C-alpha cells in the first residue's frame, strides 16, 4: 500500500511539475514590440495564485492570460506563482517597446525616354499592387511568363506602363531583370470565342504572347482588360476591354493562359434539383489551416492552432460528404505541412466552387485579449463577401460568440477569385473561455455544423435562375 501511495505521489508530483509556471507568450525571455501594451500568457500549477508585477491576475484552471501596459524602452515583467502549499516560482522576462519604424519613400526614377523597358513575371501568384509598397492593395496575382512594359522604378517596385486611374506596381523580385528595347513585340489577338462544359463558361482569345490583365467585378458584371494589345480586331485601342454579363450572382472567375490562348473562365451557378440537399454533387474545398512544422498560433497551455483547425475541418468534411452528398476535396486530413500556394492550386485543380479555410485566431500585441475575441470571417474578392458574411453571422448566433466582424483582408487563402474563397477564424486562442471551448469536441462539432448550414444557405441564394 505504501509503495502504491509513493508511486501515486510521484505521479502527482510529476504531473504538477509538467503544469508548473511557464510563460508561453512571449516565447522569448526578451522581445521587442512597438505597441503600448502586450499580453502575456502561460501555464501554472493548478490551484495556485499568480502575480504579474505584484498584481494578482485571474487563473483559469491551469493557465493565465493577462494584458499589461508598456512604457517606452525596457519593461521588466515578473511573474510569480504561489502554489497551494506556499511554494513560489518566479519567471522574469523583458519586453522592449520601440518607436514604430517609418517607411522611407523613395523617389520615382523614370525609364529613359524613347526606349521601351520590358520584363517578364518569373513566379506564379506574382502580386500586382496599387502602390510601390508591399502593404498596398493587390490588384491581381499574375502567373509566370507575363510580358510587362514598365515606365520606371520606385524603391523595390517597378511601375507597369499604362493606363487609366489605377496604378500598377510589381516587386523587382517577381520579374526578370528589365531590359531596354526600341520597339514593342507585335501582338495579335483574335476575336473572342465562347464555349462551355458542366462547370464553367469559357471565353477564349488566341494571343501572340501573354500580357498583363485585370478582371473587375461589379455585381453581375465582370470587366476584363488585356493591356497593351495593339493589333487584332481592336487595333485602334491601346487595351482590349471585354465585358461579361450574367443573370445570376457571379461565383468563381479567373484568367488563364494556356497554349497560346488567354482563357477567361466563369463558374456556372449550380442548378439545385433537391432543395433539401442543395450541396449535393457540388465541389467544395476545405482547408485546415497550418499543419506539420507550421503550428499556427499556440494557446496558453501550448495546444497549437493547427490541431483545432484540423478537428473542425474533419468534422465539416464528414458532414458535407455523408449528409450533404457534396464532392469534397481538402488540403490535408492529417497533421502535415502544406505550402500555402499549393493549397490554392489544389482547390483549383479540383474545380471547387467554394473554398473554405479554417483557422483559429491569436491576438497580435497591442490589443487586449479580454476585449478583442470572438468569431470573424475574411474575404478579399467581391464574390466571396456574401458567403463570408453568412458564415460569420451563423457562427456568432449558433456558438454564442462575440462578433469579430466580416473582414476585408488579403490572405493567400481568400485571394483566389476561383473558387469563391473565404477564411474563417472560428475563435481566439488568446481568450480563455474560447480556448477552453475549442478543446471540446461538442464545440468543434457545432462550429462544423454551423459552417455547413451557411454553405447550404449561400448555395440556395445563388442557384441558377
Ligand atoms: Zn491560422
């Protein structure tokens, strides 16, 4: 009996040691931020009290989350855990608050007059931006091999020659070294040729070489512009403009170069045969955020975000396949690393109509975890706004979470125009109550079910007339 007690005591001691005071965020003993506050979280021995800089903070089961104001310069933060038996453990970290770095504006250097400056994109998903800055809006992601004419350079960005009110800029690392020539490559473009299959309508233009293009969506209209097209049926014009009108809500659309053609494709709206099963036969892509070496955010007791994302995604995949009869493809169904662009490629290769990326949030420094939390969704293209809004509203209602908004933000997994792409941040790992909920199977199931419900509602709202 004594032996068993001894073993039990040892087990308990080891168990409590495993949960003893540890600061999980910030993960380094000394770190630097430019915000006026920081939050700090970590594990504690159950039933102990915690003081941060002598102020007692709330302990949740076996962890704490706390926000502290920062003064300029060094901020020494002392965390003391007092266990039930009176034993104390102390951890000290330093957070240095610095000024926000200022972005230097470089002068614009125009190309030599009377010469033509040209380069090609050398990477897929090469963003064209509205300003000479990585922080500015993306107009379009270009594929590799697009011929660009440039008018000059500002810092690390080249300005694409042309046109109208919008400026187009591209980072020097995404294009070949620009060269000067005396004349443009002649270009010939054919009249549009239409075709269709089960999933898409296509408009094809035979073209001498791939040029820069943009596609703008206004409700039920898409405006395609192919820039610098001098020859062909539009010989008088500098650019070729093409308008696509739809009687239905516009879902996925894309421009693709293939075998000497520019192909403009638009996804067909689904024809729903059985209103009780609106997702039947539809192609849906589910992305469980992060995975493998990419943990995503890490919670106060070190559970990584990737685990919650996968748990919810698997439940959603199951519901969509078994109960809705949808054709589901996904980026991962195990704990593996998948490159971000590869996820988008997979969604496209599977001809998905909708792509849903599932994440859980963690607060950047400067915000208070007890104030900013809840559920939020993200979109970048107009065609994803409604599905993102529907998902967010249902999650807020079904899971009784705080509304963290319908957010417009450029992210790899919400940037594609085909499929219709949205990213969900179900809940925050930095908010104790949500972090504990995320660990419950029931909550994960409710989240998956709520997303399924939203997809049904969305599809019913956009079915073909
Ligand atoms: Zn994430």
